[in-house]
């Protein structure tokens, strides 16, 4: 029965958002975190003593959390919690890339790296493991974008390059993400996450987690040849 009372929160992505916040990947409003903790308590109580009133209270609380994460509220969560988390991640990533020095461009650890100071080795380890933090932030962003229900012009939607990079037009002289050959001749070399992200940041790519409105604006600005005004 515990799972029954938590089903709606899980199905609508609220559980995933809260777990990511608890893990420290990003923040969420304290009221939302507190409501979820209360829901967990109600679910446990219902498992031990299945009273109808407990189920009703849990349903009302879940509805409250759904309202707090839908529509314009979802957009606010993106701008106030997901985007700052991504900004901090990118700042930390660049700091680690600087600390790792020449090894930041290595797809995997080398024997020479083992002779370097711990600070360099630790910085490289964080780079190599950065995909976990990135994926967690992007997963929460994707959940909230789905809950925002905002219209978008970009036909590729959440999977669009404009959902990840806001200024693709400025990268075209070096790399055209729209080219069918771009994935075959990636300028960062091997398909390793930290190499790709480092290349993008080194070339002033606007790596972001946009709202639907922001993504639509980016799609229009970076695809002038495709947009009929």
C-alpha cells in the first residue's frame, strides 16, 4: 500500500525531482520537500494502519505537489533551481578542467597521471565522473519541461540541440550540430562526455537548460534559414 499512495508522485516525476534534490544535484523549494516527506510518512502510516482518512490526506497532498510542479510553476522551478544548479556545475567543471591541466583532454587515465599530485588526479576523476551530475540535472530539467505544458516551435523538442546549446549559430564555422556528418567528425575527438563538454565550453558554447520560451527563441535566432516570419 505504501507504493499505492506514492504512485502518483512517482508517475508525475515528483519523486525523481525530490530524490535528485536530496542527493544535492539541485535545490527545490523547502515546502515541496517538506510535503514529500509528509507524504512518505502518510504512506508508511497507511501501510501499518490503512485508514481511509490517511489515503485522502495523501491524495490531497499529492495534488498540491502536482500543482506546485506544473505549468508556470514548472518554469519557475527551472529558472530558480535547475538553471542555477547547471551554472554551478559548469563552474565546477571548468575549475576541474583547469586543475587537471593537460590531462583534461585525455579520454581516460594515463600512467603518467599517476605520477602527478593528488590534486590533479582528483580533478581528473571529477571530470570523468561529471556525467552523473550532468545527467541528474538534465533529467530533472526534462521532467519539469514536460510538466510545464508550454508550447514550443522547435520541432525536435526536448531532444533538440537547442535544448542543450543556446548559440549553435556561433559554433557553425567550427562545428555544425545540424550537419548529418557532425556526429561522425566531432572536433572533440572520442565520444567521451567530459571531452565534449570541455570543447563546447572552450568555444564559448552557451550550455543551458532552457524553458520552452527560451528554447523557441534560440531555435528562431540560430536557424534564420528555416524560420518563416
